[in-house]
C-alpha cells in the first residue's frame, strides 16, 4: 500500500488534469447519509479515464473501490483507503428499434430511475418496476436488483465490462453474468468492472408503459419510508420451506418469504440502535433518524438476524454491501 503522503503526490503527478478529491467525506454520496472519508475520490467522466486509473492502481498496487449510487452500501465510519472511483458516464443509446422490440445501451452511471423514465418514453416495457430503485445502473446490475419477482438481469442481453486482469473491454452475455436472485458474477470476480448494459425490451405504447411506471411509484410511496435516509431493503427475502409454510400458510405458494414480514412478526418494527431504526413503515428498511453510524447499522443487523433466527429458525442474509 502506498503511504498517504505519497498517494496524493502520485495521483497529482500522473493525472495533473484530473480533479481528485482528497480526504473526501463519503456520507454526502450515501443515501443513508453515513460513512467516513475516502482517501482519494474521483468521478470518471468517460471510459478512458476509468481505465487509466484502474491500470494505474494495478501497476502501483493501490487499493481501489468502485462506488455506484451508494443506495445499498454501508460505508465504514473509519473511511476507505486508496482510491474510491465513481463512474459518471451516463449515456443512453438506441441500438436498434423494431415494431415489437427495442434494444438500448445504457452506461453504468445513469440513474436507474432516469433509465426507466427514458425507456418508458420510447415505449420500452419490462423495466417499469425499477423506477423507484435508487442509485445507478452499475450498482443495480452488480446486485441484480429486483422489484417483486422481476430481476433487472432478466432484460439484459449483454454487459460491457472492463476486465482488469486481461486489461481490455469484454462483452459478457447474460448467461456469463450468472444472474440470480441478488447475485451476479461481478460480486465474485472483482476484476470485472461494469461499464454499460444492453437491454432487449418489448415495445408497447408509451402511455401504457407510463401508467405502469406511475403505479410502481405510487406503490413505493405508500409502503416505503422515502422521507428518511435509508439503504433500502437490508435483507434478502429468504427461500421458503416447509417449516415457514406451516407457520405462515398465506405464503405457501411463493418461492421467497418477505424478510420485512418476518422482521415485523418478530416484533422488531421501530427497534433502534443509536439513530438507526427498523422502519415503522416497512420493516425491511433501516432508516437514519439523524446521526446514525455504520457501527449502529451493523449492531442492529446482528440483533435482527439473531431474533429472527431464534423465533423462526431463519438465517437472514444481508442485501446491502459493505465498503470498508
């Protein structure tokens, strides 16, 4: 690891035109309003900037982290060493269009909600439920974001990546992305950095798509604590089994049981650790009441997991990611 005094000098010397931010407070990037400082922070405006920085970090053995929209990330109170890189290129292109099909390419830095809105205006269907997913597309692909039963990976044909090991841009098919519920190959292979995705969407009338988008927005506003800083759903929905079907017969026909339902049934709504609280509106969400810390989030996560395990014999797994 390069010493802190040399790190600023190294980046300034090798990239004199780049507007780096040193000792940058990451809480202002976080939806949760939590997190310490990045030793070095930079927002790459295009692919070449990102590639040059990634190759430089590889050559100099400098730690780097990719930060998307920071909507489902818990950033350590102690901050993050090395380079924290944001990919801010955010173009959307129509690759091809037919009467019944729309193929688009969207960059990793585009806000997920903006992607859905632009696609809806073109009459592209299939992404309507993701209008309320916070953050940017790169993070949604990394996590294979879901809305009810829909996974964002289901609409993806290819993902454009930069393979740091091969030092080249590589296109991955949907199959090679290994999409599953809350999973993708990008979580396992840290050498693959998401640059963009190609979406194959069914064409519909823009009015029909916009109606579905509006319905999704209304549903989220009625059920989610959108008025407080949060990191979205904290836990994955656990797989259903015979034990849970017996306890909760209303979920007998579903593949997953809502984590928020189990947390609520465990009597944990409103439970607090410091200024971090299990939302009283939707128990799958943790909210920041003002001055919450990452350590409070971690403590509350462990408390919720322990009580749900004790009451229902279910091991909850985090849906959020940690940046340390």
